[in-house]
C-alpha cells in the first residue's frame, strides 16, 4: 500500500483523530500491509513516525486501539456508499454502484488484505468488532435485495461467503499478475452474477 492510499484513508476519519493520531494510523496502515497486524509492534510504528514508543502510547493506549482506528478508517471508505444505496432501497443502479465500490476497495487494498487475511490477531479483532459485523450484514442486505437482522444466521453466513469470495479472489495467487483494471473488470462481472444483478447501463 502506498503512503498516499494510507493518508487518504486516515483523512476519512480526520474529525475523530488529532494530527498526531492520524500519523500513527498512516504508519500502522503501511506496516500492517507489509507485516500483518500480528507482525507489527508499537515500536515499529514509533520508528516509522520518528518518535518514541511512549509518544505512540500517548496517542493510543493499546495496540487494539490502533487496530480499531484502522478498521474505522476502512469502514468509513464504504459507509457513505452503503448509506446512499440503503436510502434508494432496492434500486438496481444503487446496488450495482455499491458493488462497484466494494470491488474497488478490494482491488485497491489487495496487498493489505492479502497480508491480513490469515492474520490471527485481525481474525480475533473482527470477530469481536460489532460495528464491522453490522456493516457486513447491512452490505449483504442491500446487495442481495433482502432484509434481515443480526439474528438471521442464514443471512450472516451468506454475507460472509459472498464477501469472502470477492476479497479472497482479489488476493488469490492465481490473479497476482493481473493489473488493477483487469482484475476489477473480472470481479465486477462475476460478482454481478453472484448477486444476480443486471448490467446497468
């Protein structure tokens, strides 16, 4: 992931964090993409920023707090598009636009997701992150044109499978040689089939 991508993500949550905290978030993005969450220490983040570990602790009390900030930033990339699609109910054009946004994020972030996909720290964190789970359920409800709630186990399982299908395909070794534009085109085409979405002209 480039510094520009990380900065862009940090800016989406600028109102919640100070400039010093945003620097920590940017450094964490870069290190997570290289080493995963489990392989990134607070000292490594401090070294990238050029401060002491104590200075990082001053901004975020724990590593979990930093991971939470990074997760918030990633979810913010999708929240606006999701809210817009929800407001338009089951309109096919809105659903297709949302699907395009999901695929764009998967493609843009494929290096980060490839490292983090099997990261045990991140798996545990997301399993406990109710905001992430809620976002995924809302996302599936819009893309599938269905409605449910957090107690709908069938919907939750299908949401996990379909979201994993997109994210997993984006980071699979068999497509590592594809450039972003080609990968996006193929993912969009197959994802429309998964969600039974017509091609919107």
